C-alpha cells in the first residue's frame, strides 16, 4: 500500500480529524508482521540519505507535529535513527527565548532550515505560531490568521531553493494519550517527561483539533504537503513515515557526484604503495 497517497492531504481539501481513524494499521495485524517492512524502508532511508549528502544538491525538511505524547520523540528515535548524524540535524522548538521574541516568529525557524545535502527534523515547528498562540489567545486573531499565508510563502521560498518539505501530523485519540501518560507515571525513566501541562492542555483538546484542522487544510501544498498519520500504534506510525520518506528520497533520482581526481592514477598509486609495504 502507498501510504503517501493514502495519508497525504491534497491542496485545498478540508480536514476533519474526527473522521480519521487513529487506530488504523493497514494490512498488518501487529508489530511483528510489520517489522520486516519497517526494516526495509529504514535501510532505504540510510542509503538514500547518504546519497543525498554526497550529491549535495538538495535538502529535506521533516516537520513533526501532534498533541502531547503523540510520538514525535519516538518517530525521531525509531525511524530517523538510521540516518547518519553527520548529515542530519534535529531541532526542538519550545517556548521562544527573549532574543527569538525580539525577531519575527519565523526568524528562529529559518536559522534551522537545512543546508544542501542535509536533513533537518523539526520536533514542533513554526506551526506552533498558529496553534498555541491561537488556542491561548496569545496574539490577536488578525495576527495569527495572516500567518497561514506567511508560512506558505516561507515554505515556498525554501522549496524554490531546493528544500523538499514533508510534514507529518501524528494523530492519536484522547484515550491513547491517557494511556501514554500512564506509561510515563509507571516508568521512572519517563518521569522527567511529566508536566502539569500534560493535563491542563487536555482541557483544550477540541480547540487544538480545530486549530490543527485549519492549519493543515490551509498549509498543505504541492511543494510542502501534510500527511495525517494514524499513530495509536507506534509500529504502524514508524512504518508509514519511513515508507513515505524513503519513497520521497527515491523520487529525486539522485546520483553520486563524479570523482574530483583521476581514479586510475589514484589506483596506480595505491598498488605502488602496496608493493612498497610488501618489500618491507
């Protein structure tokens, strides 16, 4: 199954998250049945990211958004761990610093955009400025409402300069979120993740869903599409995202750059060096 086609939000379409089954798991019954397919796509990601780094002609920006405990960290750990850290950077966008607040809201985002040959992963992103600020009335409506067009223009600028953008909304339901909060309570190694906001923000679930629906509807474009990924099952989330990213990279038809030296001359020197070593 082509999960890119299935979960991609087409430009101009109207999103209703309530109509999307967060527990969808495709053709697989469980994690074990999907494991070999996940491994196949993760290996492809490894090979294709290496090729993109070597080619140095384009970059990839991966945006991860979702409600608390939706699995942004898990996606980075399980799907993107195959990528070479030398060509991959992860950025987490939390509350802006005083310096960042003294600039426009896209300033800190643009600083993190990937250079050619690199992959950048945004754990939360510029979309917080049409989500949190909207839900909590941090700026007037006329301010956040115009940001959809500004974000589209910003992403178009990146795309025109060779950055391919893939945006993933990790879709879980309210009961799954509570189950994951319980895992944090039960596991001392996860206690550090617990915060008061886990529960206070749940009170705004409908408002966040509405904000996400409008952001995804208005900002899913041909050059920077959104994908709504059913994420109640972590293994399925990993499968879908790894397939979409691998297919995206494969579609670039990348090639290794030509050598910058005379290979035959270097080979001759290599064999000469081997002979010298054997003499000793």
